[in-house]
C-alpha cells in the first residue's frame, strides 16, 4: 500500500502528493533563501507524516519544539554530554519515539558536536532497531559546511562525517535524510548529491540559481524563475514528488514556530512630552542599574618621569625553586597509575588519542612526573596495555606484554583494543567477553560493530572463533597459543580480571 502525504497545491489546482515510502528510500533536499518558507515546508511534511513514520528533528533554532504538544514529540535538550546523546539516540531507535533535538542554547561548535553525537547514535543502533525514520536537519549548512569556518577542525569533521553517513549510508539502516539549507553553495557537495528529491524555493544569487537549475535539469535561462517564486512556493522534482519539475504552493500547518517573522505594528501615539517622560524617568518597577564607570585615561608620562622609572627599576626576583620531579620507581608507579585512571574512565574510549594524550600530560604535570614523560607513540602503546589489564612490572610480565603487543602489531589500531581484551581473557582462561564488552574496547556502543570487527580479526588469521553446543563463544589466539573459556556473546559487559598484575 502506498502512503502519500499532501504537501499543497500544484499548478492547475491539483493536490501535490509526496510518496512517503519512496521518500524513505531516496531522501530530500530543500533549498531557499531566508524567508522563502523552508521551515513552513518542513513543518507541513512533519505534520502530515507524523501518524505514519517515526521522526527525528535536528533543530538549531528551537522552532520545532511546538510539535510536542500537538503530535507527542519528545523534546531533547542539546546540552547533554556527547556520550549521553549517543545513548539517548540508541534508545530513540529502540523505542521508536519521535523526538526534537533542540540546540538553540548552544554556540555553533557545540551544536555541531551535539548533532554529530546524536546522529552517530542513530547510525550505530542495533540492526534489530533499524526501523524507518525521517531525520530532518534544518539549516544543514551549519552541520555540513562546504568549507572550513571559525570552528575547530575536529568539530567540523565529526559533524560532516555524521551528515555524510546519514545521506550516503543511512538508507540501509532505515534513516531517511531530509535536509534544508539556505544556500547550496554553503552545503558540502557530497551531502547534497545523495538526495534524489528536491524542493527549490526562492533564490537570488546566481551561483545558487545555477546549482538549483542543474539539480532540476533546467536550462540556464530558466534559472531566473527562482527569483519570481513567492514565499511558500517551491519547484519539486524527484521520484517521490514528480518526474518533471512541478511548481507547487505549500499548504497550511496546524502548529507554529516560537519565533516568527517580524511584522509592522502601529507606533504608540502619545505626545512628544509623554515620550520624553517615558524614556528619561525610571519607573518604580524598573530594576536599579548602574553602568560600570569608564576609567579615566592614564596621563602620558613626561620624559622626566620615564627617566625616574628607569632609575628605580629593579630586576624581578628569581622564582622559588619547585619541588623536584619524581624519578625512578616513583615515576614509573605514577605513570602506571595515571594510565590506569585514563583507561578506567568510561568516556575516554570516545575521544581520539591526541585528546587523551593532552589529558595525560596535564595529569603528569599535576603529579610532578617530569617534562615529557612519554612521547605520543609510547603513550599509545602503554594506554593499549593498560586497557588490556597488562602490568609491565617485572621481566616476566614485560615479556608477556611484548608477546601480546607483537601478536596484534599487524592489526589496524581500530581493532587492537578488541584483540587485547580477547588476549586478556585467553591468557587468564576467563570466559570470552560479550559483544557489549568488545564494543566498549573499541570505543563504541554498537555490539553489531564489535561482531563485524571480530569477524575481520578472524579473517586476518589473528583469531579463530567457534560456538559450543550451548551457544557460547570460544575465541582461540594462535599466535599466543591460548583460547578463552566459553562465554555468552549477549551477556553483561563485564571484563575479566587483570592478567599480569603482580601477585
């Protein structure tokens, strides 16, 4: 059965219908200058389809929170931590709840980080939860910019990667991207190019009109028609809308945004004397406010004053000697303790190694370990060993640690944490870690991704997996000559006890 939603009226008074099932497979791009009616169009689409499909709205301005009262959307504030937003997104997919992620209280960089975390949680959801979802992103040029801006490269890359996954790889996971932008020139091309349906509104700049005409298959001389479109009028094209460019006018909506376009209202009409009294006389209810006094400019010193200051100058005293840095066994113990603290932090797995290395250096300065305690390469190795529960203290334990690290040296860095956790369990004879524990070892919350990486490790010959008659998993590591005990893949995300700790 085909489910269509009515978007408005097309040329000739015929209703303009949008095939919802086709939209889920082909995605939608909406473009128009500020004031062209993009938000009105998105609101119409959300209202008409709310009863048929789950919806997720990435709302940078807080305009769509009014959908909650009429259609039951849950409003999620964007000021949660990135890890919390990923967990919330996973629960959104699991329970099929329509939500509005409002980011109006955040600055641009924080908005990009929050949107990237939330979209990542939707994308990494369990396969059993890949239900159809309309993912509406308003002002998409903020989250998928065509060029670097004033935000950090880390935030821009994370946001752009999440938007690319949504538009390029989201279809198989049930995610149908609907993105709206003011200017096509500001939107990353690899994100815009994945949409097969287009709704083009009023546009004035030549470069945007040319790109819109190219997307709709119009001739260059026909691009001028975009300047003549009124507010709420769009030209539609795509398998879910029309096989030929179709002008249409978006229909009315039942809810309204909290922020509306400014309207002219009559000015107050008291006499000039009354107006003067209003602005110069404070009212009783007005809070007392006193601006900070502006400091008087310092007088310019005379040549005599400068000579006197030079004569009275004394060099600054040498700073007091700091406490000596740690050395020897104390230094190694402090380094091991700091690495264990970082490895035990549940949020550390979701940050790149460079960020963890900066945190490591700060902790070393706080404990007076000494300048440059470890370089980045040595820190990466020691952190992986700490995450695997390997203690390098003592020659025997150090040799065992070297053997484990040598066995995983040929694997990509992304899967080394998974291999180390398996080695930890195999050397101790502990049960095979569950999918949740393996996912945590690679910095993810997706057991499905952990299973895929485990299959990759097996394809490289670094591990051999089998299942016993009770459905438990056993993993053998040929390079180490050991194997784990049977373990439930769907068990709790517990970790085996430390392997090489000193007894």
